[in-house]
C-alpha cells in the first residue's frame, strides 16, 4: 500500500518527469526502454495513463509528454483515443497517427507535430503555442479544428493563412 501512495512522489522526482526525452541525447535510453517494454501491455497502459494524468495535474506534464513520445515511437495503436484536455510540452509527436482521436481542449507548448495524421480528429478549443510543423508532411482531412496560431488551420479542411488572430 505504501508503494502506491509513494508512486506520485517518485514520478515527480524522476528524470522522466524533469527532462525532455524526445531529444537525441536520450535516443539510446529510449531504444533500450522500448526493447524492454514494447510487448508489456501493462507498461503501455501505464504510459497511456501518464498522458491522461496531464489533464488533471500540472506536475506531470513533462512525464506525460515523454510517455506520448514513447507510445508513438513504439508504434502503439492510438487511433480512436480520447486525449481531451491533455497538456503536452517540449516533446515530439513526429509521425504519430491520431485518426479519429479527441484532442478537444488540449494544450501544447513547444511540440513538433510534423507528419502527424489527424484524419477525422476533433481539435476544438485547442491552445497550441510554439508548434513546429513541416507543412509538407502534415495530414489533415475531414477535421473539425480551430487553432489560434500564426499559421491558422481552419474549419473544414486546411486553410493556411499567416497572421490570422
């Protein structure tokens, strides 16, 4: 019982909650971790839980961001998931597939979404700041989306206009 009670404190103090694991300096650690946990269903569910935890507690945003990055790198099927109100920062979602996912109310800061597939996703009332996008690689089709950014992605398809507030 005490292990369960101490778990949030251990997560808060762990390097995984303090540093951006999506950077190259952690590539070897990520490769080893992926080899150890990629077939472990419980670990995959724990990573998903840590992503969801960001919607409820600011103290775990980096941990959840690292968890989502790991899930993408492990090629976990993330289609049809609810990521409502999640908060991500300082991470990469490059190449992620979020077909028919719900990102309503999500907050992203300094997140690379290049090559991400948001087909059929819900992206309403999102607050995304300092987003990195390589426009030639983003896939958006039939999305309800409203993001106030320097590059505005409009309702019903892709409308890219610089400087719309």
